[in-house]
């Protein structure tokens, strides 16, 4: 019961306190000092306040709020700021040019000193506040100092041009904690630290922030902050110094630096860490050291007691600038524990002007962790230990030969990039199923030092057939029971010769290398590749041509020549049946110019043929087939297209001859596939045709010209090239009429000449293709049996034999002449039907089967409409 009474009393007092809270408005600094608030009060600024004394302890032991309404307190570079130890809030308060409090001739906290209390600082502005101990004593916290277990939360606040100065100075803008025990806690969100600095005649620490407590930083920028060692001094962290727990998330540190006078030394252009620091999703860029004696860590210095973790972040363009070539770690200098996961390091330089991302000392341990990708593109130097752990990928670029420590490759993949040199590790340990990838289009000579194999290590080397060299692997000694398995080879250039032997493994490693012998595809030839453990060499024996070299020849034959043949046939289709009609239909044609109505017009006759009028026609087609090329591969071919044309009606010539003529345009496309290669062709042509008839005899002619563009995909990449096609064809036949013209036997002969020019090109494999034009002659005798029934229904069956002569392609791949490809003879047979409807419309459909050099089916459809 007594406990309940006490609880109710506390609640009553809290409510009463809130009820009695005052809102005090001040417009002058004097009013602020004389305001005499009590806990719970809020002081509002209605004007800028100009100090005439140090605020100091005027508001100590109070829970108090300050609402600045974006007004400022000006310290006139003489008077100090607040000393607080309870709960306080600063919102929209500006504090400018206030100097620190004094304690035992040292200075601290230019604007706010929070000693054991809880302070919230929101939407505020700290400019030009300072702590100046005249290079003799300590200076701590140019603007804000949090101590004695206090808590400070900072949000959406600007710290600019604040500074500390002393023999040792700590945190140009903010200091969190100092002595051990009573841990100070600080959170900084959505804020900006700009051009703050710390100067010291002995040790300046953290140009923007010093931490010896716990600090969490989110969505905050640090730009242009610096630590200056005035002479014979050492600077620590141009922006941040950490000797506690610090995490940085979604933030940026740019253009921060360490500098100094004569004989000055700098550690960490942006950050010095000697405890626990985690950086996530952040950018660290353009930070540098510019000291006169030496300096380490253009961006970050991680001391021997430090644990530094960098995740999903980028460190780039950091450097060390000095008049003497001493200083390491263009981005990071590590003497402690350094954990990296999914980070990128690039374009960082050490003091000698060499690309260098990370320098590791003999006490340093670097762990590459996680399942993602880490890029170290400017290199690693030094000693100590590197551990590549987990399943992720390490892309290693830049200069790495100056790393001579131990490399433990425990898991995942290491890609040695094209611009990279490899470690000179004294000791290398390979775990099971690691992937060491040297395939970078450069020949590398790698030495693993004292190599210990703890399982099967996968090796991926380059082979350069231009110089008949390949990546080399070496070791000083070998231990363990594992092996080196060459998973595959990356090939450059075009090999020459029937047999090639190239050194790979030295005498220490040669017996521990294995490889699955296989056929490899080079740009022109296929080679059988094998490994010889006797001498550590790879051996390559020529087998035959790589199928991809036939790409242009296949395209010329199937997309060029065979497309032309399809076009000839489609143009001729149904023109050989124009004069086949029942006797009364032919009579109708014969009298058309002899019988006229009174108006001079031809009288209507149901026997009048559509072909007696001008017309337009449309003929789509497609084929599905396997083409067996002589001296070449079997090719799956699908072709398709459409022809559209205009045509005159039948016109009388002399001596009983009749003619019709016209012009046409066509789209043609096709797709060829063979042995993993693919070609898509698209093109068009224009042409003219003419048919001549006399009695039962006919002859039909056509000529056209067109072009195709081929898009080829091979194992080596994607290629585009063009072809020019042209040709002329003629079909001649005779109609033998039987059974009262109900069955027509039509023998015919189709002959054509085709010209196909494939323009020279260089393929993605690096091979130059040159071709002589294809000159092809096509001969096709045919027998057609045509039924001639009433209502103009004319079904038919057809058999033909196709013979292609002088159709060989002549191609060169570089200086190698390729086999001459040609289409073997084949037989074509099938059926179709033609039908006329009235006086204006003729239609037909046809299906043909092919066997021999071409095996498949061809489909065609056509309509002619009289106009």
C-alpha cells in the first residue's frame, strides 16, 4: 500500500511540474541570463542574442528546453556557452563564436558541455565555436562536449568552422567521452560537419569528432575537416578519431585531411581508429595526408588495437601527399583487425605515387568475408595475414607484388584482373574448392611461395596462341594432400600448327596438377587439349575446323542462294497454269476483243479469266528443313518471307503469242542453326517478271536484286555482316492435255543463275573473313500432273529434281582457305491446288516435301486479285 502511495505521489508531482511549466521569451542576452527558469520551462529566442558574459552554469541542474526559432547566440569570440547536467533540448538554435570553458588552464566545450545529462540537439547550427589552449594545455570539443556518462542526440544539425587548439586537442567540433568509465553515448543523424579542425603542437585528434565512448552516425556528411600538427607533432584523423565504439552508416567522408608543419607526421586523412569501428553503405573519397615527414593511411589508419569493419562501401581517390617518399596505405593502413565485405577500393595512391589501396603491417590481419563481391582495384602491400573467407568474390587489381605476408585462401573466388600483379606471399594456404582465376587476357607468372594444399583448388589460366604462352604457376615448396585442378582454359589468338606444347606448372607443382582432357574451340580450328604431368606442359593437337568458321559460307548458301531459289519458284508459281482452263474459258479469252456491247465494253462472261485483267498478288511462304552441306555441317534451316507484286493482264503479241508482265518486292528472313551456332537473316529484294504463252507452250522469266543482313552468334560472341544477292531465272514447259483436258501433263525445266557477294568482315573471334562471290547455276526438271475440273478447281501433284552446279563457296579465315561448301542434289515432291472465283480472284496453296541435300517441307500460299 505504501509503495502504491509513493507511485501516485510521483505521478502527481510530474503532472504538477508540467502544469506549472513556463514559456519564457527572450530577445536579449541579458534577458536570457536573468530569466531564472525552473525545470520544465522552455526559453524561446525572439531575436539574435549577443553575449556579454559566459553562460556557464546559469542553467545547470535544470531540465530545460531552448527554442531558437533559427536565432543565434553570438559569443563574440570571448564568451563561453552552456554547461548542463540534466535533460535539455536545443531546437533551431544557432550558437556562434563561443569559446570553451576553462578548467585547470585547459579549455573545453565551446558551445555546449553536457556532463552526465541528456541533451537533444535538433535542426541547429554551430559555427565558429572554439577551444583554444594556446598550444600548451588540452583543448576538447570545439562546439559540443559530452562527458561523464551523458547522452547527446544530434539530428539535422550543421557544424561548421568549429575548432580546438592545444598541445593536445580533441574533436574540432564534437568530443564524446574522454576518461575511461561512465561511458558517454552519442547519436548523430542527418547532419553535416564542414571545415572543422583540430590543431596541436603535440597531438591533434579528430578534426571534426573525437570519440572515447559510443557514437552512432547515420546519413551524415564530413567534408573538408582536418587535423593539423603544427610542427614536430602527430595528427590523428582528419575528420574522426575513435577510441571507443563507433558505427557509420549511409554517410560520406570527403576531402578531409591531415596536415602539418616541419617534421610533422599524420595518421589517417579521414579516420584514426584504435578501438571498434564499423562503416556501412558509405563513401570515403578524396581524403588525404599532407605531412612533411611521413604519414600512413590516406583515408583510414587502423591501429594495432583497432578492429575495423567496412561493408558495402566505396573508398576511392584517397592519397598520401608528401615531399618524402615514406608513407603507406593510399586508402587504409592496417595494423589491427580489418574485416571487408562487399566493398570497393579504387584509384588510391600511397606517398610514392603508386597505386595502393591497403597497406598491412606484420601485426595486421585482413579478412575478406561474405558472399558478395569485393573489389580491391589499386592493390595491397605489406606483411601480416590476408584471409579470403566464405563464398564471395575478391577482384584483385593494381600493384600487389609488395605484399609478402601470408595468404590464406579459405573459400570463394579470387579474380586476378588484367592490370594486376600478384602477391609475393611467403606462405599460401589453399582450402578445398577455392577458385583461383587468372583469366584476364594477360599472361601472369604467379609464385605461391610455400604452398599448402588442403583440398582441390580450381585454377583458371589464360592461353595466348599469338605467342604460344600461358599463365604460369610456381611454388618454393609444397605441402598438404590436395591438388590443383585446371577447370578450364581461356584462349586468346589463333593457334598455328598441328601440335603445340606450352609450359604451365614448375617442377614443384607439376605432379599435383590435373585436367580433364577436352576438345577446345579456337577461332579457326578445334584442338584436343591435354596436360602432361611429365613436364608440366599443356599440349594442343589439331583436330579440324571449328564449326563457327562456316558461318559466312552457310549464310551465303542458305540465306543467300537458297533464298534466291525460293524467290524464283514463288514468282513462277501459278504462272505456269494461266493458260490451263476449260475450252470454253479459253474461248472466252479468244473472243474478248471480238464481241462488244453497244457501249464498247466487253460483255460479262462467266468464262472470263482473272488473268485477263491487270492484277495484284501476294505470296507468303515458309520452309522447315535440314540442309546437308557438302564439305560442311548439317544445318537446321527455317526460312520465311512474303512477295507482293503487280501484274498486267494477258496481252496479245504477234503470231499467236500472249504475254503478261509485272514487278514485285519481297521480304525474306531465315534462321540457321548448327553445332551451337546461330544465324538470323533479314533482307529484301525487288524484281521483274514476264511470261510468254503460245498454245500449250510457255516460258517465264524473272530477274531481281536484293540484300540481306546476317546476325550470327557463336561461342566467341556476336557478329553482323551483309550480303548482296542478285540473279535471273527462266522456266519453260509444255501442257499435254488428256482425257478431254481433265488431266494436264506438264513437263518443265527451271534454270537460274545466282550471284551472292558476302562482304568482308572481322568476327568477334578476331578472324578476318574474306570471300569470293558465289556464282551458282540451278537446274530443276519437273513433272506436274494437273487436274482440270469444273468451277476452275485445279489440283495438282509435282515431282522435281534439283541439281546445283558451280555453287561452291570460297572463303578465307585470315590466311586459311576453308572447305568449299555446296548444296547436295535433292528431290522435291508434293501437291497443291489452284482455284478461280469469278472474274477477279485466283488463289492457290502448295505443300512440297524435300529429300536429299535438303530434307524438310515447304509451304506456300498465293492470291491474285484483278483490278
